[in-house]
């Protein structure tokens, strides 16, 4: 198969894939091709696709490749999505998700201690239903409480390749301060 054919097929695969397409999957699909040809085709396809003047790009997310919208269009997308009914997360769910993302694996009791509030399990249940968090096992202490951590869907939803891409708590505080300042500048 020629590199051009492989590139076109890869683009189609990434377009239809529900999850980020990993190199292992591409090696299975193109089993008759050398790993070097597959990697070359992927690199060329991503570069060519991202050079075009369109609203989409191909990025490495959660250990694989995925078609995403370009960041410069996020305000338009946000405006569009505001016109549709959505399933937003409550403040409690967002706080819980942040704690899990930064402290995982973590138990429900540890989440409550960090939040400083006696919370019910509704926020945690919502995050589980939306598949943003998952059960990571049980803590090896008396009572064996459930440990929670973020899921692959969390990485995909927030456009992260790994948890290392999360802003540090200091960077997060600076971003929040800048956003607050922008609000009050109006």
C-alpha cells in the first residue's frame, strides 16, 4: 500500500473513532506495513491535516490521536453550545472532580475532608455516570473504602494527553485570578 493511501485511511479511521486512535490500533489495521511506514504516514497525515485552514485539527490526546476543534474557535463553539440544552456539572461535582484529578486515588471520606463539607454521594455518582471518574480499587485499610480516580474519558473530555498536562495548583490559581480580573474589567 502506498503512503498516500495509508494517510487517507488513517484520517478516516481517526474521524470515525469514538476513542483516540493509538499506534497499536494502527499497527493492527495496517498489519502488512512496516512500523516505520505507519509512523511516517501518521506523521505526514497529521502535519498535512493541521496545515489546512479549517476548524478541525488532529491532536494527541489520552495516548492516541483524535480529531478536535481548533482552540481559536472555542468561543464560537461555546456560544453555539449555549443554545442547546446541556448537562452541566454542579459546583459540588466540579469541586469533587478537581480533588480526584489532583489527589487520586482518593476515597470519598478524603474528598469530603478536602472539600471541608459533609457532602452526599450525588456529585460522585454524577461523575461516575458521566464516566469522568472510575473506581480504581479499594484502599488497604479497615473498611476497605473505594478509591476513585479520573478515567480515560476525563482526559478526552478535557483534551489532555495525560494527567501531567493538568496545570499545577499554582498555575491554576493564576489562571483563575486572570479570569476573575477579566470579569471585573467589563
